[in-house]
C-alpha cells in the first residue's frame, strides 16, 4: 500500500466511500487520515477519523456492526477512497442497511429499517462519546431540520431551559417507579446535558476525569 499516492486535504483527511461487496449498495461515507487507513489495513476492519471528536474510531466498536474489508480502491484523482466490505449487521445507526436512505425531494426513507435502532448499539459508555461527536458536529456543521442545530441556534438560555425541563421529567418518572419511563426521560436529560457541554466547548472526558478524581 503506497499512501504517498493519495491526496489528503489540508486537514490530512480523505473521504472514504463504503460499499457492500455482495450487493454493490453504497453503505456510508466517512473520513480517514493516514493512521486510520493504516489501522484499517492492519486489522481488516474499517477505521475512520472523527472531525468533531478529533479522534480515531472503528466502525461497529460499540454496536458490533463491524465492516470486514474485502477490497480497496482510489479514484483517478487519488483524492477519494472506495472500500468494498462485508457488513455485519447494518451500517446506519438508525437501523437501516445504508446511511443513504432518505429521498432528496420528499425526505422519506427508502427501503425498510432492518434493525430496531434501540438495539443497534450494545450497552456501553462509548455511546456517550459517539453521541457527543454527533452533537459537536451539528454545532460545527448546522443541519437544516436537526433538533440539535435548533438548540444551538436558540442559544444557551434555550439549552438550559431544556436541561431543567428534562430534569423535572426525570424526577416525575422516578416518582412513578416506571423503569421504561425513567430510562427514557434520563436519556433525554443526558442528551441535553451533552448539548450543554458542547455549547461551552467542554467534553464528556472532563466529567469522566472529575468523577475519577472523586473515587478517593
């Protein structure tokens, strides 16, 4: 593998298109840097670089929906990669086989959701970092129709109001002694707390470090 042939952008990144080796369906697109590309070939599984979290991540590391690399190509300009993979499970966190499942003109999903999005991720703390990465990306790259983008556009007061509302709803759920309700409301609370962190430019690791210090 001659990485020197490739043309990385000013940030050292190159887009990578992921395609199902059996069906030819385009599954997703993400960015790679030199290190993630090397790890992809060393492991035989796809690794990418998160622009929002500024760290490497392996596809399926939290969900088990990994991608086994079967072939790799670069285009005629040497500035885009194509990987043909054997997809375990689904590629999209919303439970669809491909991330490209919304019609551009009507916004409606194409095809069927094959996996319940509630089960796409295995339980584990890594989901907090992944969710924060999505939130931070919405702050850097506003997306029309995104609730997270809406919160950032409204500003700190709106975000704080939502944190307060979700905290109150979590309290009510707890008083009702309903597990499903507690889990649902606390998930909303944690999400809005992550938005608040991103609003200030802080990260979940700051909370983790503070909790680690308190162990004594």
